[in-house]
C-alpha cells in the first residue's frame, strides 16, 4: 500500500508550527511529530520513520536548527529544509555548511511550503542518482523521474502532486510501455518515466527479476506458471526461457 511522505516539524513557535502542520496535512503529507527543541527532534528521528524534516534555525534550546541539520547529515540519509525568519548573509552562510536541501523564509504561504518540499525531494533524489551513476553520462536532468527516490525498504512514486511511498513487497510487477513504466501494486497502478533496466537496479535483487523484455516481476507474488507465462493477481505475464528455467529450478530446490 502506498504511503504519503512522513514529515517531522521542528519549530519553537507553536502557532507557526500548528499552521505548518495544517497546511501540510491539507496537501496530503503525514506529520510524524511537531516538536520545539533539538533533543525532542533527535528522539523522534531515533524512534520513528521520517522522510523529510522541516527545521527552524533558531530553537528554544541551546542547540540550534543548524546543529540538528548537522546531526541529520551525520546519522541519516534524509532531506531537510531550513525554515527561518532570518535571511541575512551570515545566517545563510552558516546554514549552507550543513548542506540543507531547501531554505524557506517566513512568512510563507501553503504553495511556498509545497514547492520547497518538492525541490528538497528533487535535490535529494538527484544527489543520490548522481552519486550512484557518476560514471554514466546524464542526458537531460529534467527527464530524470522524481519517483526514483529510494528510502530503506520502499520507493517513492509521484502521482498527481504527491509522492507516495510504496513498500517493495507491495509491488507485484512492472510493465514497460514506451517511455513509461506501469508500476502495479495489489490495487493501484502508477506511471513512472524510466527505462526498465534502470528501474530494476533500484529494486531488491533477491526479489525482483526481469522476466521478459517488457516486465519486471516480484517473485513473491507469482501465483502460477506454465510453459510461456506466469500469473500474478489474475494477470498473465509472458516470460523468457531463461526466467522459466530459473523459476522451475527455484521450485525444485
């Protein structure tokens, strides 16, 4: 089942924090927690799943939002955005030292918040892709799908204006259709712009296999097999000779 992005808000002005939470929930994001000091944020990060953090630079504690940004960089592979009323040169330069994925100046509107989160996710995703594909030439960066962001046991897929988190185990099969991929879960389909080969590399190698030139399948969801096809959730999927031999071998082992 797809899950909305989980956001942690770290803001010591309770009125602003509540307003941010309302705006985010209205858009469709899930708020993991809404805290006011560094220590609370560290505890939430330690105990709960967080996909993105919104951090006020000045907090009601000795340690600042910049300290929290440093803590996140050293311990977690997630994006964060600084939210502040200070846009002076010194503050910005100090904030840049921990490499935030975004910087939002108060006061702001819902659209500003949404746009900053989109950009933060984009920066995070492109950074991971560039790190893993540094040896490969990049064509047009605008063609790189934002839906290829991976966090632990799941992958993000964009649908309309939201990024949904899909657990790897919920993906049944992926079908190539021209320049798009159709990602099929038990009850939903998502369209992703990506080559099939590139997408396969982002999935767990012990579960997902290229069963055919146009299909990737999750072997845990195979219901039946014959000489030419496998069945997943009442869908017949053509398979190559090599994949049929692999499945039969696995069945007999």
